[in-house]
């Protein structure tokens, strides 16, 4: 398949998932476990994003000792 076909397929899948979210019963979403899990999932994903941005450098990972961090070239 071409790139555009994959893009259209991804758009249709995302839209279908969004519509499916509106069809979920309210009783399922009112469950305390679902509320707790959805809150923790949001925090976990945000923490993972921050961690990835903290250790990535120029398309790769950089884990160096603190004493060597000043020798890194400046970011573009």
C-alpha cells in the first residue's frame, strides 16, 4: 500500500476509535477503578514523555556522568 493509503487508514481508525468512545456506557466509566486507572495512565504517559525528552539528545540517548555533560555540543 502507498503512504497515503496508510495515512487514510490511520485517520479512519482514529475516527472510529473516537466514535467508539462516545458509545461506551456511562455506567462503565463511573466505576471507581476506571476513573483511577485513567487518571494514573495520563500521569504515567506524561511522565514517560518528560523522561524521554530529558535523556534524549539529537535523535539518540545520552546517559553521561554529570562531570561530562558540559562537554556536549550545544543543541540545534
